C-alpha cells in the first residue's frame, strides 16, 4: 500500500494522500478495506485513476454529490481499496466554517440523519497523511455549542413527527423518524465531548445510547436518559 500511495500522489491535481477509515485509527479487522483520500486542487480526472490499471469502478468528480464528491472502488493485489476525491478548496471552506461553529447537513447515501459538513474537517483531524501536507483541525468550542444545539433540535422535531406517525399507524415512517432522532442525539453527545463523527456506523453505541425498541415512548425515554 505504500507503493500505491506514491502512485496516487502522482495523479495530476493531487496534492496530498491520506489513509482513512479504521486502518488510520488502528481499529481495523482482518477483512477491513483500505480507504484513501485524494486531496486535489483545481481538478482531478477519473481517466487518470483508471490509468492505474486496477479492476473496479471509478466515477467522475462530483458524481456522489457535493460532500462525498466521488472516487473509486478498486481491487489491488486482492485487497479492497476505496478512493475518495476531496477538493481541497471545498474542504478548507467547510473547515473554516466548522472552526467558527457553522455547518450544514447534506443528504448522502448511507446516512440517516445527514452528513454534517464538519465531517470533512474531521477527516483531516483523524486521517493519517501519507503524502503531501494537510491541516489538522480541532473541534472548537463554537462548533460544540452549535452542533449540540442543532442536532438536538433535529432530534426533537423528528420525535414530534414520529408521535403523529405512530398515532396514525404509519409504522415505516415512524421507525425512520425514530432512527433519525436517535442518531441525531448520538451526534449531539459526541459533539458535546468534542469528538468527530465521520459517519453514522456504530454511532449510537459509541455515544453510549441503548435503544431497546423503536417506538416513541421507548426512544424518548432512552434519549432523555
């Protein structure tokens, strides 16, 4: 993978390569994939990624939306490798916003409560730089304050809608809202501790929440505990 990092760094436009995911934090399993962030200025070409010659799927920049951007799912010497494009101008913008306590949420595949823009700053804070140099943001007091407030506002609104859905026997909609409320509270608790949340995988357990069932009374009691 060291050789791969060098080849990724040589792609036109790339100014830094970072190892992300569980391998960057030392929590990987034997079958964990390899996640690399390709930080670029100006533009990056999917054709240049395909030219590496690895089997897999490569998409154009922007194809996965404004936050996730784009990337590739590859197989390299039998290992699963994920590449994520990161436009450094975009990343630096949202990092400055996060430091000032401002962020937005975007709907992104794989997220229930939404991807906060400060996740891009969190990647910089947690990932391991393999080539080039990248800033290392901190979770500021301003971000703690606004993140806790905004996530709990989302939690409360979802719970209110869930109560109406439950009364109307709209079970699927109700369950979705309760999951969203639970994850929003998990985000709030992590933000209160000044911990970055890059995605929602395992976030409820990480926040110390125990939700035995997805009904309004049970979830409300768990989130208020």
